[in-house]
C-alpha cells in the first residue's frame, strides 16, 4: 500500500473512501466530523441515524469503524471511526491504532482502492501530534489489506510536518 501526504481539506478529496474522525453518536460534531456532515449533506446523517437505530444504539465504540454513503462528497463512502481522547494517565494508543486498522478493514470489505485519512484524535481529542502521526503511519504500514493508497489529508503545515517525520522515521 502506498502512503501519501496531502495538505488540504479532506472534504474535497477525491477518494473511494474518506475516513471521518467521528464522535460516538455518529450524528455530527465539530472539526472533521462536522465538516464531513456539512459538506456531505443529509444523506450521511440519515444513514448514521439508521445505524444508531439498529446496530449502534449506544453509539459507535472507540476504535471501531463503520461505513455510510459519502453523500455529496467526492468519494463513494465515508468510514466513520471514533478516536480515543488522549489521557496522560492511561495508554490508549492501541485504541488509536485500532481506528486505522478497522477503517482499512472496512475499506477492504467495500473494495476501496484509495482511502483518505485525517489525523484521528490529534485535534480536539488532544493526542500529541508526533505520537498520533507515529501511531497512524506505523499502523497503516503494518495493516495488510488490498487497498492501493492510504492518503493522509492534513489540514495545517505542522500536522503535515509531523506525518513527514513519522514516514521518514
């Protein structure tokens, strides 16, 4: 699998699947989650409500992933994953790695060749940037799935630089 880095807006990425750093409610929120719901339109929210009414009545568990339509986004699917909130007192790195692993597993089940990822948990969930990048890159490198490209779409130069260090390290 080829790993690429792009500075930009994930809601404008043309990919088979776009990963959403969702909150467990699946009903939209701030950051990447809110942007995906706003730009993707009501179709995404409608499918998320259906998931809440069926399989995920208590919300999507942290580290898991599930797909919906991409609505009006330039992708076929949105893969929603819930990242862990960073805590100094507890090592939650396996949950963060699981977000990437499970998203790739779902992408493979869908037949996606290209998957665009944000920096899961590195925003309002407070994960230290260099550590988040290291976990993301390592997990994607180690996950064996028939996905051709994992593209990290990163909003600001400092996040791109952290992911560049992780790729080179």
